C-alpha cells in the first residue's frame, strides 16, 4: 500500500488510537467505510498497528536496556529479524556506526539481563560482541503491553477502579 496524503492523514488522526472512524471520516470528508477499509488494509500489510503502549517506568519491576550488537556476518537484516523474535525484544534495528544492530529489550525481576543473554541471545550465531546500556530514565518511551511480564491473572474489581 502506498502512503498517500489521505493514508498519512488517517495515521496522524489515529495518534489517539481510540478515535472513532466516524470522526476521522468527518475530519477528512470521507465515508466511515472508506476509513475503516483503509485502516484494515494498513493493518493487514503491517503498516499500522493499533496497540496500547505504556511507560516502562510506571510498571513495578520493569526495566529496559539497549544493546549494541556487532556481528561477524554482513547479513544484517537476517540477524536483526532473528533477534527481533527473541523473548523480551521490543525492536532490533540495523544501524550505522559502531554497532551493526541496536536492540531494545524489556526485563523484569523474573527475567533479567543474565537470563536474556544465557537463554535467548546465546541462540544467535555470528555475534562478535555486545554492549549493554541500561536505561535509568527515559522520556517519551512507550512499550507494547503484550511484552510486559506483569502477571497473567485478571485484575479484580478494586484494581480496575484505581
């Protein structure tokens, strides 16, 4: 799908993922069906994902690290894709500069840096070196809710009303 002016306008208006399609349609002078169809197509093609994001600092026991990865291979895209599927990885980016890849990883009190390196990163061949950067404080960082390991039990009524 080509990102034309209308598609870009839809994405901008969806910054608040809760905005009704009707409101977007009215703002852009399209029908609600047209907007719904374009959003569905963007989702199917992986251009747009509507998801809840949270500040990792707001979640007790949650931390984020950035890891610079140097590789023995020049097949950077393949390695980034492989690493992106490891437990805890939010993103894996092919970059210029000192490292071949920069990865962003979420950690918890039950799944720390040692577990990430020994249980996950050790599966990846061709890694020459890594350098870890612990995020002490971030601004504007939000992470997908499904990556948080904050428990699987459903919240009770009191927790929902907090």
